[in-house]
C-alpha cells in the first residue's frame, strides 16, 4: 500500500467525505458545462450530488469496487458521520460514496477516480435538463 493511501486511511471519515463531496460536485459542474446556462447546470448538478443521487451512484459502482474500496465503503456506511441523520440509508450511502471519492482523490488515484465517476455519470447525459 502506498504512503499516500495509508495517510488518507488515518483521516476521519467525515474529513474524507467532505473532500469527496467537493471533488464530485466540481467534477459534475465541469462535466455539464455544455448546458451553458448556470441555472441549468445548477439544476442538473444538484440532482446528481443530492443524497439520493450519490446513493444511486454508489449502487452503480458496487460491482466495480476492489477489496480496499469495498472495505472503505463499509467503514464509511457504518461511521458516526454517516449516522448523523439517524439511520437514513440514503444519507449513509451518500456519505460512503463521498468517502470513496475523497479517498481516491487524496490518495492521488486520479485514473481510478475518473473511471468510477464516468460509471456513475454514464446514463445521466440522457437525463439532462435542457
């Protein structure tokens, strides 16, 4: 395991998820620049980065995750940060998804991050708000 990975795994889940939320939000905003108008970009991105959208994204990825990623998702799902809103399964999944994104970004696994984000956004283009 790389040093970057070990350092990231020592961070609190809430910190990793916080970074992951920012990274995913920025990625989605850039991805939907073709909508040109800020209100359209905002509407589309909010659908994707909402707790429901992130929970859907995690579901799309589950079969593509490696052992370390699955372990991290499980840890994040059961974390104190994920239980902040009670036992809301969507919030727990969205926290796990944000943690996965944050982990890959902070571990400098940019290729893997891009690959997984592309999977999450595969069918979103067809649902664009025009």
